[in-house]
C-alpha cells in the first residue's frame, strides 16, 4: 500500500478543523471542534456513544455539513460547492461499519468501478490496481467471488481495498470492526496496521484501544460533542488528565 505523497501540498496539514459546530435540530452534536492532523499522522478518536465521533469524521468528507467553523483538506476549505465536495470525496477514503459492497458485482468489479468512472482510469490499469490492492489487504484469491461468499472480515478488507483504489490522501474509518465477530476483528486491524505503517494519513473512530496504543500518533477523547482530551498514546493511557477520560478508560479497559 502506498500513500500518494506527491499529491499532498507541502506545508499544509492533511486535515484541519477550526471552531467547527454542527447541530441536528436542537441537538448540538459538535461543539467548537479544533483538530489538526499532519500528513502521515494517525489519529484515533474514542468516546462514549453519542459523543459526536462519527459525525466529526463524516463532516470531513461532507457526508454531514457543518454549520459554522472551517474544515480544510490539504489546505483547501471545504464548502457546500457540489464540485468541490466531489473533489474532496475523491481524495478522502471512507470505511464504514457496514461494508456497503455491491452484492451483484464480483470483488474485482467492486474495486474497479470508482477508478474507471470517477478517475477515468483505463480498464486494464484499474484491474491491475485492484489486484495489487487486494494483495495488500491479503485476499487476492477472492477477486472473482461475490460479497455474499466472503466472511465479514473479508468483506471489510474489500471495503478498505475499494477506498484505497481511489488513491486517497486521507483515510477515514468509522468503527470498522464494530459489526464483526471477535475472531474477525484482528484480520481487519492487521490490514489497518499495515496501512498505517505505509504512511497513510488516518482518522479512526474505534474502541479498539490496543490498536490505538500500537498505531496512533494522537488519541482524541470526545464527550458531549467536545474534544475533552488529546494526547500521545503513552500519556493518554498512562496519565489521563481529565476526570471524564479516566472514567471512560476505567470502563472500557476494565
């Protein structure tokens, strides 16, 4: 897996959020969010259910719109302009809890579709890229099968490969292992660890604290729509500063 470093502007954060606010009706789901993710950095975002974690990363590729503040991707501010939103989504890969694969297409066709139609990539080039990416997520032998023939862990690895086929600048993961059986979680996390080792910029919403310890450059804890604490893993787990962070870690780590 290779990060397309040459497509990133020098001197700009990969992702920056400045005073971002978001409401769902009267519910203030994101409150003055400030975040700066450097190129190649890995951020793990954790917190209780309803704390705004998923909304935060969905705002980064405009699946949700923010009401105030600024979001910049590689130095370019995200607006409501449809053309700009499409450009951002080409550069920001997203992996969800559910796999969202096309059930009537083979795995190979699932991976080839976006590069051909969105990036106008020649079919043979798209096929080569898809096979290379399937090899990188360790399931090239599944190329001609259909999603329903694969395990949940394999389908999630296909979803990761599909996002990588767009050669994104940034990868977003929204609790990518939460829908998986316990024995399938490790195979997905191992692929994500490989991706992190290759230098991909990543924002990962997850409760997998072992992954956070191993991979994260920064761990972000959210509660009630706010970033309560942000620190390097050794400080976050070893000496959390906020009472709410300590309570959360006590519950999740037992």
